[in-house]
C-alpha cells in the first residue's frame, strides 16, 4: 500500500510505502512538514524502517533529520550526486525566502550507479538515476509504483531556476522513462496527483511540447 502525505509547506508529497503484513514502512521524500508526516505514521500504527529521497532539494529532504531521530536512527538513502545539494538545503531555503531552518542529516547509504537494487526489510526496490532536475535525481520503483520526485508530473513540468538543473539532461531522462517503463506503471510525483505513465504521455500537453 502507498499513502500520500501532503506537506503543508511548499505543497510537496511525502509517500509512505507500507508492508501490510507487519506495518513496517519506508518514507519517501519527507518534506518540510514533519508534524503532518509523524501524525500519519502514528495514526496508522506504522513502523518506519528507512528513508529514501528522490533528490536533495529541501522540499524532499526537510524532515529527514527529525524522522531519523524520532524512529531510532533509521537509515537514510540518497544518490551521491545530490549529497552536496542535500547538505546545502538551508542556503536554498534562503533563496526561496522560506523562514525555516533544517537540521540536515548525513546519509547512511549513497546510491552510486545508474541502476541499483535495494532491499529494506520486506521491501524490494529498484533505484534508477535520471539526471536533469538535479544530477542525482532518481526514480524509486516498488512493484509497479514509480516515485519520480520532480522529474515527471501528471500535469506540467518541474522546471525551476535552482542551481544544478540541466534542461537538456532532463529532456533526455524523460524520453528514457517513457521508453524504459511500462505505460501501466503508476507515477507518484513530488508535487500533484498520481497517474499512469501512459496517460501522462497522452494527456500532459505541456510535457509533450517540451519533449518536441
């Protein structure tokens, strides 16, 4: 089961991947709203066993430090190419004029390759590096679920002016995503609603224009 938590600050999505046999969960992209994330975990009696971030921006890593401490220093995963960004989130918060200070956490494991397999408890995951939004941006695959961060959305584009974005690489990555994954795979983006990959290709006109 996948539960979406809507962060109240910067309107990003956090996802809880839940193993219903033992109520363990993996937290994907804990944003700037640790209180709401924690409430959702406690409401459903979940036991977090890991944190994975699709990339290093503050609206996807903002609660990592808090949640690691809260849940017995559970392991935190991110791609090594986004390590520097993830450690500079307070600088980016200032750029975005957001009055918040993040207690940054040091990752326990760094993804290094283009494709990696990852087992955490009963969860068998695949991690794919698709650079462009950031150099270390990844898609996390769990069964037919794709957690895409800011690489691809149901509607619109994730382009921004933050340092590290490469529009040429992003375009190539999105084309590869459509070629590599199934149209029946469900995209769970960092912002907005989820949708089947095939329907995104068919209905996201802004994305289609961008890829031409």
